[in-house]
């Protein structure tokens, strides 16, 4: 499974859009991009995933570049409850194994 | 909603004790997983199971074993607990196949071995 690179931390003002980048330059054609987040003292929570098209659900939007070497998770109106560690993961899903890196710690402030 | 529950949120055990961590999911998922999480190391997969009585080693299986006698229950066993097994343990489950890539996690068990 491809390796991902994320910034260790980011800040965002409440009400603003939070844009979390992820580089996955070695991604292969059958690998999906997955995003999870982990709020302090809780288990990780699935957010969204995509293959090559942009995706949106009630939690977030996922923008994947045309060459698929990077992606951005967008929280359109960040709230204090969105403060968490966000993990970007790429994998084929065939073995159902996820490899979590150390993620991006997003701090949403007033 | 998918629910994954773990038997304890906090557990304190002594070195050498046998420790059982239990995980139950209520969504009829085929796959179940055990991870441990340590500061600076992220989540690391210990074992996973894709069916009853089936198991596969993850990235750090040493010192652990697992049991899956029923579809909804996946147990992690520390045969002889050691201080380096002090950690947060997370259980997860997922469907198998194209539609089941998302994993659902329990709240975690923080184990301290003294």
C-alpha cells in the first residue's frame, strides 16, 4: 500500500473551511484514498473515501488531483468539535488492512 | 448505527498476568481487527480476522494471540503481560468486499501493566 505524507499540525478558525492536504505520490491505480479522524480519547472515525472522482458527504468533501498523487479533505465550516487528528490512508482494500500514519492534528480555535 | 464495544475503558494488570480484551460488534461484519496505539507511532495492527475461527497476523503480533469463536466477538489475549504492552488497544470491524472498506472502531481500552 502507498505511503502518505501529511503535515503534523494545522490550525483553523471556527466557521472557516479547513483544508487538510495529503500527498500520496506512489499511489497505484487500484488504491483508494481514505480519511479517518480521531477525537481525543475516542477510536478513529471513518469520514470519506474516493478513487479518482471528488466525493462529498454530510461530513466533508474529498478532492483528488487528476494525477491522483495528492488529495485534500475539506471541512467546509469547521467547529470546535472538529478538533482531532486526521489520517489519510491509501490502500486497495483487498486485504482489509489499514496502515495509519501519524496524521495531521487539526486545532479549531475561536 | 454500527456499534463496536470493548469490555473495559481502563484496565490495570500486573506483569506476568494473562489479560483478555473483549470486543463485540453488532453489525454482522465479517472482518474484525485489533490495533494498539502509542504516542508518536500511530495505530499499528496486531491481528485481524476475516471469518469465524480465521485469523491473520498484523504488523506486531508478538506477545499476543486472538480468538474468534463467534462472528460478533473478537478477543485479544496477552498470555503474559509485560510493561511494554502498556498501551491503548482499539478494536474495529468492517464488512468484507468492495463496499466494506470503512472500518468502525470501538472506544478503546487503555491498558496499564505494572
